[in-house]
C-alpha cells in the first residue's frame, strides 16, 4: 500500500489568526507546495470556496485536494441545523476528487480565541456522548453514500481534546466514524498515537504529521495561556523539529498497511519559521522514516512527483 504526501497551508497563512502570514498569496502557497514536491494540499481560507473554481485552481497547480477542515456546530444547532453546511462541504470535496471529510465539533470551542485560556475549553458530560455519537454516525452514513469517509479531528480547545474524550467518542460511534491522526494535538492531549493506530486500525483515515516543542507548550498553555498564544510562541513545528516519536508513528501506520494522505502540518509564525523551508525539512524527515518503516513492513511510500 502507499501513502500520498500532502501539506497544510496553515504554515503560510493561519485561518484562526490571519495576522500570521497576512499578505501571503495563494499563488505563493501553491507554488511552494508544488516546488517542494507535494502531491496534494489541504484547503485554507484564502482558497476558492466555489467547487469548480477550487478544482480548476488546484488542477492548474498540479496538486490534488488532500482535505478540508469543517468545523461543525452539532451540539449547538443539531443535525438538522448542520445538514446544509455538511452537504455543501461534501459537494466541494467531491468536485475536487477528495474522498475524506475532515470534521471537528467546534460548538463552544476556544482554539480560535486569542484571549481565552485553553483550559476553558468545552466539555461534554458523560450522558451527552451517546447523542453526539449518534449524530456523527448519521453523518458518516450519509457521507458514505456519496463516496466520502468521515474523519473526525480531535483538537485542542474542543470537546474532543484528550485521551478520555477520544475514548468516549470511540465508544459512542461505529467504525464508520474514522479519525484524523493528528500527532501534535495527540501529544498535547495525552493521546498515545501508536497505540491508537494499533487498537483501532479501521478508524485511521487521514494523518496530520505535526511536531511539538513541549517546553514551549508548558510555558504557554500549561500556564493558562490561550491556544493561539501557544501557536505564536512556537509550540508546534514540523516533523523532526520537536519531541514526537515519528519513527514509532510510521511503524504503527506501516503495520496496518495505511494507505492515505500524510499531511505535513505546523502552525507557526511564518516570519520566524519560513513555511517552505520548514515544510521541505519536515517532508524529508518523515519520508525517510516512512521509507524505513515501509521497507520493514513491506509497505510503499509514494506520492512525490
């Protein structure tokens, strides 16, 4: 089986804090991604929102759509209130040939609030998980009918942030509700990624490869700062520049014959961490580890032009 190498534009322009990367053009982002050799890119806020326009722009750049974030408000609006937005996102993905629907529940989320401590993030009571899970199961079924696989994204500052949240999500949903394996959010949320992959291989749909600088995280969000303050300070970086054990992650993925996108992602201040240089370094580091893990497990590692 093979992986496809992709990149997130968040290292160039941060949708949660647009001052990071302000003025960077879409041409620059797509040009950098293509020059580095990525096969695809996830959609960012400065990308076209109209399906045909997005498909044409990516085709012009020679890049596939690797994914697109959808922040849902199921807990605030219910399934009926979210159906139109989910349908529209599905249409956009299908138009671009993307079969992964990345979703994170953002009702009450604080990760986009610069002055709200991360520790004030929303939490679900034990009795609220079954209804939440039922909505996700329903969405997964609807998406599957359109050839799309739901990939739930656990994320700091949301109702699914830590290992306990994730365990409850898994208990409340069927395997049709897949996961985005985000190594950075997992590290800071106390989630053991290799164990998660081994225990729930059928749930592994998409991978965000992000590294963490634990000391920076401890000095910021660990002391009551906001998520965005942690980002600005540099708690995230690309693979190979932090503390995440990517060799173990790659070995676990290779062992389950993972076939999907491996997306290099690291929200940083681009003025301090030049995005193209960091993305190139992260890809080189991770690809070396994947080739080694893949060779050991008999798995391929394609996706570079």
